[in-house]
């Protein structure tokens, strides 16, 4: 496959990886007040994994543990308020002041988004595995 042999493609994918990771982190943290959040960040991270796999830079993770971890995190955050008698998916917020950042507010919605991100990344990796990611990247260690 040409993507596996081309240093220009690999360099471009490495550059795009850094840029996409920055956008994924921004989408993850900005998603509560603007478009984005866990789903958008998961799609961006999944796109990075697809590009890196096709270019032969890395093999994808195992999807089942990633899906399970995301599902457990999302379920615990969604159902934990019921322990205290609140409704499911009720959000708790914590506000603190940090030296360089000033006032920082976070809540359980951020943890829920983390679970959603893990689920989306796990689904993308499962899709890659279903398509045979090893064959997409070409044989390891030899040129076609």
C-alpha cells in the first residue's frame, strides 16, 4: 500500500495527528457550552486512529476493554445520583480557584463525556478490527 511506503504520507499523518489531538482536547472541554463534547472528541480521536493505522504508524487498541471502560464510566456517572435520592443523570458541580487559571468549574458531566469518548473510540477501533486493520496497514516489516 502506498501509504505504508510513503514517508510524505507518514509525515503528513504525524502532523495531522498532533493537530487533531489538540482539537479533540478542545472539543472535549468546550463541549458543555459550545458544540463538541465527548462524542465529537471521540470522533476526532477515532479519525486519528484510522489515519495512523492506514499509514502504518500504529495498530489500534483492543476495542472490548475500551468499550467496557466507557460504558462503565458513563453508567456509574449516570446512576450514582440515584444513591443520594436524586434523579438519574443529575449533575454535581465543583468550583475552585487555581493559581494560573483562575476560577475553574467542573462537574460530573465531564466524567460522563469521558465515558462517551471511550465508547466512541472503542467503536471506531472495533470497526477497524472488523475491516481487518492489519491488512489495511499492509504487512509489517516488508514493502509491498
